[in-house]
């Protein structure tokens, strides 16, 4: 028992693929829903394990950053579309693209997986960044385990990895469908818009 909180593991069948996701969460973990034209993605946010990243993400959700057509999944990384990368990963990335618009959202201090103890596994939500401490609204969802995104991983040359802050609990079939959509140089030909809201228990 961690911090005298009750923890549990729930097996969730991930869509028509029939793949299992095992989620070990605190009873306090907030739940979110990412609504897309292709379906809903449900996730939990680890405010205890990754307080800096998770609280910043939830502030963005509560402030409406991911509403009113501002946010979209716009980048997909597959084994077949990263020929220049020696270390390959598989993710779907979205948020408010900082290259196409000013988010007005402060940067988030980098919270490594060495600090949180979390890892990049199938369905992990992780903050996207350039240099450490430059994440704001953009995040990725892992397709399969991605240890090269953890602290010490080789995907980013600085070795600091990326900050896991949540886990998909339902809707990985939607994530995989987005990943397989037509793209050019990893950027979707037709970005998939989404909204995010917090769920109440």
C-alpha cells in the first residue's frame, strides 16, 4: 500500500482488437474522456505519481484548451514512416500544435520517469516536448510498450525521456485507427479533432 491509499488492478479489453490493458491506479486518479469523430478514448490521469505533469494537463483541460476546435491528433509515428530514425517508436501525437498557433499555455517543468517510476507502455499518455521543460499542450499516446521514451532511452539524444502522466483505459482501437490514417512525413493528411473533458464519479 502506497501512502495508505488503496490500489487496484483492472483488466480492460481494448476494443475489437481484444488486447488487454492492465491499469494500476490510485482511487484518486481523475478520469478523462477524449472525444473524436472516430470514437471515444477514456483515460486516467496519475496526479499522485506524476503531480507536475498531471496537474498541468488537468489545468489545461479545465481551462478549455482542448475545446472549441483548437486541438487535434495531427502526427502519427509508425514503423514504416520514420526511415531516418535508428531508434523507432510508435505513437499518436496531438494537442494544440505550437507550430500552427500560439497556445498561450506556460511550459511544464520536465518530470522524468526516473522520478515518477512510471514507464511508457501500451496506452501511456506522455507529454511531447523539444528541450526539457518545453512541454505545454501536446501529448502522445503510445502504441505498444515504448521503453526508448523512458528516462535513459535513446529516442531523444538528451536521454531525459518524456513525462508519462496517464493511461488509456478504453478506446485503444480508436487510437490505432488514427495511427493508420493517411499521412505525409508523419503528419496526418486530415488531422482528427478532439475535445477533452473530466469525468465525475
